[in-house]
């Protein structure tokens, strides 16, 4: 499952928080994720945190956007409980909604549990990075969080290409229905080459601009991501979910060389 809506031609950019699980389900997810992790990884990470940032043009030109990325990436060694973080530019905007919103950068981080995400949000180093670098340089931000309900891990490593999909359900459709449909669709598309996904219902609506669902699909490279376009099983998966959706934002990014605190993050 790569994208949930027909895509327009990609726009290339030069630079540049609840699905509530019962305790037994959450425990199962963590155990499964832990089993999939390499021996060097410290924790399983079923909580996804995405922030889209539209940087001011003057901040991009002056280097302030680069400094913002560095400050956010430095949180990997400053905030306990932060299992993985990537901050960097958007590679491509892949839907009209994404083009209209215009994010130039994003932050993607992962946590073992919701309390870890809450602790990150209030940690002095994070607060300082936001107040000192993000707010002065951002025209707009959008944030979404979800608990991954995909059945298998989606490890992220430097050089990986990631497709992010955020969606709003049609009127009368519950977000949980979207999650169920995506679960079925991604299972049917499991043979799509290189596809590893994390998805779930947004549990932090305050800054989400109405987005109720999030998904990341991880590929070994941009070439692997592009090769999946047009795959029959992927197209069937899109067609199965699309009738439930009202608005879909799709973009791609590439994980940089400092994408994790100490090792690939598994989910």
C-alpha cells in the first residue's frame, strides 16, 4: 500500500500525535516489534510522530532552515525515550493536497510508548529547539501521531525512501473503518516489492488539521519506491480504500545519514 489516492505529477523541492489499543493488543505489538529488531536496537517503537513544516523562504535562503534541521536531529542524543528521529527536507509532494499545504521539511520520530512521546514534548531540549528554531522559521506546521497497528515491522535506516500518507475520512466513515480497510488492503498488497508499512488512527487532533489517519511506507531507496508505482496489487489496494477517503496528503522523503539515535528504528 503506497498511496491512497490518484497522484498528480510530483513537485520536486530543492532543499530543504489516537488509535487506542487495549493493553493486551499493545503488548502484542511491542513483543512482535522487539522480536523483529536487531540486537543493537534498544526498544520496540510502535508510536509514530510526524510534524510537517513549511519553512519561510528567507529561512531557507539564509541557512536558518538547515540550522533548524540540525537542532531537531540533535535531540536524538538529548531526549531519553526517543528511539528514532529524522528531520530533513521533503523530496516530493505527491498529491494536490500536499502541494496546497506546501510543507518543505518534516520531522519523523518513534517511541516505545505514549508516555515517551509525552516526555519528549515537554523535554527542555525539545522545547528549546521548537522555540529557538522551528517557530521563528515556520510559516505553518501540521502534526499527527498514531499507534502502529500493522502486523510486521517497518525498520528505517539511512538512505531509505519513505512515503507518508495522511488522510481524512469521508462524512459518515469512522477512522477505525479506514484503519481496517488499510489493514486488509496492505495485506493483499504484501507482495509489492520492498513495501514495509506503519499505519494507524491519529490520536492527537489539536494540530492535525483534521487528518485522522497516518501511514508511512518504507523502501530501501527512491528507486525501490518508484518501482512500485503501477504495481497491480498496489493499485488494487488503493482502489479498495479510496472510496472511504475525503482528502489525502501524500509526500516522499529520504532518511538522512543521521536518521536514528544509534541504530535503525523498527516498527
